[in-house]
C-alpha cells in the first residue's frame, strides 16, 4: 500500500487492526469504541467524535441518534467537510460508501487523519519537501546509530531497532538485549519493551510483538506505531536502571 491510500485501496486485516487500535486511543474518554471498521463508522457518530478529537474542533450540530440512512449520510458529510477544512483533500471519498461500510473508504479517511495529526511534530524537525515515510525514516536515523535502518518494514523484525529507539528516549528503561535470540525470545523481549514504552513513554501499542516480528509487516502499520515516539517524554517514576 502507498503512503497515500485512495478510496479503492484494499486494506489487510493487520492494517485494519492497527487503525482500530489507533482510533480507540484517540477516542479514550468519549465513551465510544471501535471494534469493526466496516460497521462502527456507518452512522457517522464515531467518525464525528474521532474527527473532533484529532482536530480539537467541535461540530455543533449533528444527528446523535441517526437511524435513517439519509441522516447517517448527513453525519458523514459533516465529518468529511471538517476534515477537508483542515486542508485534507480526500478526493474520491463518498459519504454513502462510508455509510455502507466500505472499508477502503473508511480506512483511507482515517489514514489521512493519521498522516496529518500523528506526525505533526515531524513538520518542525524535518524537511517539508519529503514524504511522511521519508521524514520518519530520517528522524529514526537521527535518533539511533545502531542498528542501521533503511526501511520501515523488515529492518524492525528482530526487535533491535525498537529497543534502540526506546533506549534513545529513556536510557536504562529497557532490559538488556541478548545476542542471537530465538524468535520466541525476540517476541517476549519486544513484549516487555513495548509495554514499558507504553507505560512510561505513552507509546500506544497499535502493533503486537507478533505482528512487528512478522516479515510481512507493512509500512503503514509500522509508521503508525512509530508515530507514537514523536515527542514522547519519560514519565516520572520510571524504573530506570543506572549503570
């Protein structure tokens, strides 16, 4: 999948899971939760709540109990209008298709939100002319010297890069990484450090360790996870090991 998936792009189950986890993090405190991309955005209410959360803007009037399709479409249209007013083009996206549960359309809208709002901090520290994936890759390279990272997919499979990135933000937070780990040990090590990053750096686990170590990991999913490290700061009371 390209960095800018359109309304007809096919979404894998992993990508849908990552988007769902990202959405639920944004929706915390709203009383709303996403379980299915194809079903839970169909009346526009959760989409409006999500857009309000990430843009920090309010939609004053919409159909909170939309039962008829016409009202559901109105809700989605209102959400899309707000997103477009934020500078996102969303060409080819249709409110009726979103109400019908078109996963490609819904996923594309949410990915557009992720690209803009999850990566805002990159705009202050990287070249504006670069694509988001290149900006993120350059940022990672500035953060960690080893291991050498050349992509946002398979170079992360062995867990070493995630360990190094957590260590760059919080030296001493991660347990020591053993050499020549078996895959099962890599997964368990990642489980520990991803939980530590979640607890003490606020990096949401939109990926599981098993997904991250899979050779089929895609760029969209990896970018969404790594976006959590942008601007991450260590919380007080973290279990830092001193040398």
